[in-house]
């Protein structure tokens, strides 16, 4: 009887062992599948992030290339407007076109053909190209499109240049006389080189097309000039064009040339779209290696666990001893965990202190750079501190009253003061004889002075780079670059209009003009504060954002209290001068 019971017990234990091993095998197999699909999902997410980073990088380089040409054209257009108003002879205008074309030749590749235009009834070329008798400037796309845009920068649809016989697209602008147009060609070869020679895109297909599916640049030069809506060879081209055109951003998967690919696109330069088609395998190969190594290690662990299970089954009588050992091991692990937790807490506290030190150091650098500008510019005085205070007053009002919630938050309030302190950093590069000139600037000197916005933005990016928070960097660049833009689009360096101007720069414009008028400069005395507020009121909707100007007017008493407490009343308000014509001309230049 006892022998039967023993056999039954052994048979039962064997069946139990088999069932448990099958169950564990199935469980481990399920874990392997879960791990595989989790890694695959993570790798797909990594593909998307990597593709978008590449896309943003190339688009920024494309935009930078176009902005350089736009700035050159805008500066030249302003100068020629002035020359036409002063009735400068056409020969001198043509000479100026030659000079500015030569000056900027080194910035571009050999395909650069300089500036040209139809000016005061005559075609002029920066490199003295002479068209044939059938060439009618007013019938060219660059002339007609610029006239339609009525003084704004115009990006002309690509066409075959009669001079170079190559595909170009032009940037053009109608001058103030409403009949003259100046333009600059951007060779598509330059954009083609940017797209073709990007290291991160070696295994991808990259191209740029417009809203009509015209391919202006392509990593495969044979595709340039195609219209993908008319493509009958590869249907994928037409599908890609339909998916990306009309969207700011797009990302989707597609089978391209029989290979699974991920497509990323971004709208640039108005109605242009840059597209990257990346084979999914080329982006996932590193992740796949990690996955394979992980699965291999996981299989080894599974085998080891099964072996341990079998061994433990054979030694079931020692289970209690093992349980006790595990309990001790558990206690040690808990102790190690607590020790690591305390160490991590101390490390986090130390990291917070280091971040605070870094933030303070960055603020000191910004204040130091602003102080350097004050010492160079004899006219500035307390300009940096005053404007910083004014922009913070306006920003605080917006935040407290719930205005522009999508932009003005607590982080915006913490950054706007430091960004304002940087607004004139570009004056470091302006010669002293222009910066501190007591009289009115000449046209050339004024053109040089206007460049302090562009040069200042470059200095901010070069000095800080990735050393500060990305949003802080972009706000500093916006304030430095656009604080001389005007609400009606007549400002510089780009000629942005209305809400195209970042709100930080619109706030800065009011603070900058107010303090410039209310302070003594080498070329003028300080105006009465009430007169300056009247200037702000009159220029609302012309120079300034009307909403922000009205807010600043409501802060009038706060501004007066600040000035009264900060400066001696005689030195600040002692000049009760009226606004004569010379003063008004000075204000027009601000």
C-alpha cells in the first residue's frame, strides 16, 4: 500500500513538473514577443524623431541661405529707394548695383549673378550683362510677381534664366516709386548642393518641390524639373506629393522603390516643401542590433532559469533554506536600494544647485555684454536698464490680465528682461564714427547702422549656441533681430508686418523708442515725458502694435514713478522741449 502511494506521488510530481515547465515556456515565449514588439515600437519612435531632426536641420540651412539673399536684396532696395528720392543719376545707381554685387560675390558660389532690376525705366545689371533686343524686363516673372506683392519680398516661381540657361528662382521687391523692381537670383544649384551633400541623408532620397509638384532640387539630379503630379513611371512620387503639399509638416510610411520607407516633410519659404524619404531599415539597423543582443541575452537567462527550476525541483527539501537565503538577499537589496536612493537624492540636490549657478552665470554674461554696449555707445546711458524695466512692465500686465496666453507664461516673464538687455548687442560691430556721430547719418551710414540687428542675432547664436535654453536663445535672437520692425511693415531688416513680428520684439520696439526719446543723446536733448507718450499714441498701428501701445499708455503713471525714483529730476526731465521738425526726422529713423 505504501509502495503504491509512493509511485502515485512520483507520477504526480512528474506530471506537475511537465505542466509547470510548459507553462513557464509559454510565459517566457510571451515575454519574448512582448519585448520584441516593445523594442520595435520604440525603434519606430526613434526613426520618427531622428527623421524630424534631420529635416529641421536641413530646412534651417535652406532658410539661412535664402535669408542671406533676402537681407542683401532688402538693404539694396532701401538704398536705391533713397537714391531715387534724391534724384541720383542713373549712372550712380547702376554703379551702386555693381559695387554691392561685387561685395557679396564671395558669399555665394560661382553661379551667383549679382543684383539686377528695372529701375526708373531702365534695365540695370550688377555684372553688366546686356540682354538682347527681345528682352522685355516688365514681362519677366520677377517683375510681374513683385508688382503684385506691392513692396513686400517676393519669392518667384523657378524658371530658366535667360542669362545662365539654368534653373533659378528669384527674390524681388517693388520699390517705393511703384514702377521700379530690384531682384536677386538664387541658383538652384546652391539648394541642390545643400540637399545632396548632407551627411545625415546619405542613404535617403531628398527633394524640394512646390505646390504644383515641380521638383526644384533632388538628390538624384535626373529628377530635377519633373512634375510629380504628371509622373507615370513611379506612382510613389505622385502619392508623396499629394500627402505633403498643403501641410506644414507631414510624416508617414510608404513602400518606395519596393523598400519600406519613412517620409518626413516640412513647408519652407512659403509654398515650398522639403521632403526626406528614408529607408526604415537604415534608421533601425543600430536598434535591431541592440534588440538581437538583448534577445540573445534573454534566451540565455531563460535557459538558466529553467535549469534552476529543474534543480530546485530535485532539491525541494532544501526549499526552506533557499527561502531563508532569499530573504537575506532581499534585505540586502532593500538596503542597497535605500542607499542608492539617498545617494540619488543628494546628487539631484547638487544638480539643482549647479543649474542655479549656471543660470546666474548666464545672466551675468548677458548683463556684462549689455554693459559693454553701454560703454561703447556714449548715447546709451541707462538705456539697457530702462528698456529692460519697461518690457517687464508690459509683459507683467499681459500675464496678469490673461492676454496672449499661448505665448506669455511664467517662463516668458523670466526670460524677456534678459532678452531685452541684448537688443543692441549688434552695435559692437558698428564703427565708432557711425555709432557716436552727433549729426544725422548718411544713407550709407544708416545702411550700416541697420545691419546691427542681423549682426547682433549672429553674435547671440555664436556666443550662446546650445549653452542656454533653446526658448531663451530664440527669444534673444527675435528681440535682437526684429526690434526695429514696424507694425505697418516698413521696418527693418526684413520688413515683417503686424503679427508676423514676434511679440517679444513688438514689446521691445515700444520700450526702445520710448527710452530713446525720453533720454538725452549726442544728436538731441531729452523730450518731455508727456510728449513721448503722445508719440507712442500717434504711432500706434503704424510703428507699434496698437494693443501693446494702449497697454503702455495705461502704465504711464507707473513709468513716471519709476523714472522719478531712479534718476534726478533735473537731469531726466529738465529739457521741456517741444517737438520741432528736426526732432521728428530723428524719430522717423528710430
